[in-house]
C-alpha cells in the first residue's frame, strides 16, 4: 500500500470515527431528553393520580350519606351528591318562609280585635259622645223579660246588662221566686226593676175579682219577701186584659211596643235583627228570660243599641225621663 493511499484510509477512518462519535453524542442527548420527558411524565402522572384518588375519597365520603348511590361509579355519585347537597339547603328556605307565613296569616285573626277598637272608640270618645247626646237627646228604651227567674238565662242577661251599665225590667212569676231566690237577688242588686207577672201565670181575664186580686197581691208578697221592691208594676199573662182588670188591678199595666217573638224563633240572630230593624225611641221590648237564645241575643243587641245611642233603662226610669204620669190600672204600651 502506498503512503498516499494509507493517508487516505487514515482520513476516512478518522472521518468515520468522528461521525460515529457525533452519532453517539446525539443519541446520548436524545436519551437525556427522552429520560427527562419520561421523568416529567411520571411526575405529572403521579400527581394526577394522587389528586384523583383524593377526589375519589371525598366523593365516597359524601356518597356515604346517600347509601343508595354508594356502589355506583364516581361520576354517577358526583352528580346526585351535588344535587342532593344543594337541594336540602333550598328546601330549608321555603321551610323558613312557611314558618313566617302563618305569623302573617295570624294578623287577620288579630284584625277583628282591632276592628272592635274603632267600634268602641266612638263610644268612649267624649267629642262624639256629646254629638251623639245632642242628636239623640234622651233616646231610650226599656228591655223587659217575662216568665223568670230562670237562673241559666236570667243570670246571663243580668251579667250582660251589668257589663254595659244597662238596666232592664224583669216581670217575674210569683211561684218561681222562692225557688230561685238568689237569682232574683242578683237581678235586684244589678239595679234592675223587678215587677210582677202574677203569682201563677193565669189569664186574668178568666178570673173573678177575688182570684185576680190574689194573683196580684200574693205575687207581690212573695217578691217582697226576698227583695224590698214595694208595689210592683204588672204585666198580665198572655197580654190579655179587660175592663174588670183595669178597674181592679190597682197597679199600672205594662204592655209593649216591640215584640221580639223570642219564644217563637228561639234564634239569637233573628231576635237581634228584629230588634235592630224596628227599634225606636221610647220602645218597650218584650222578651222571655227562659231561652238561652234570648240571652245570646242580648249579648249582641245590648252593645249595638248603646252604640246607636240608646239608653237602656227600666220601665219606671223610662216613664220618669219622658215625663209620663204613672196611673194605677192604666195600660201602657211605650214611653212616648
Ligand atoms: Zn208570660
């Protein structure tokens, strides 16, 4: 081999080894890059997997509250979990609103009480009282009750009268007063007038003068044994009268101008409506303290009559206030 050829071979060899070294170097760089990428990939992969496992744990914890979903996959549990957690919170709010609502609905229940206030207000307002007094100067009526005493009804009426500082007249039956002594006393103590409805509720037009006198006088005795009222006015039973009576009874006979027919309707609202529709100044109203409906009607009528400017007085007071002469044996229908 010539020197030249050897030199050429040498150069080729060196060039080849240089190329080999470069290739090896490039491979090494590539390897480093690949390893770096791989490491980075591993780290990211690891972190991702840790995060996911954390999420899984929390979702499982939530799912534990909803056992029905606990066996399903995560995404499946996630959705109901969020919905379920949010839903109760939303449900709580309406519950609170609902609790508030009844309080608001109570207000109308309070309103009637408030509506009573204005009703009472005019009565207690001095200015309006004066105006009312001028407009209805001495506008008054007499409530009268026959056939008692009968404790459950009479005492209720007496109580209602007292509540409104009103007075009435009770035409009692003589043969009942001993039995219901304390009731008669209550009537008397309330400042009401006690009068006679005879001793045994007989039709006086069918009696002899002697029998008639007995019915009137004995009733008076029985009443005065319990309460000191003296001579009493008379209301003849069944509203019947004749000349013999006029000549012989010896006391004023009190009839009426407004018949409530309470014994017939036995309905508080009907009685109340009849009174309010027809009442006028000077009226004498007839009722019977035997029926609970009458007592109930009085609870309605008494405050309303007062509100309308009526003074509720006894028959005696009505006659005195209206300047009516009270004559024995005379028949009176009203205080006009
Ligand atoms: Zn009667």
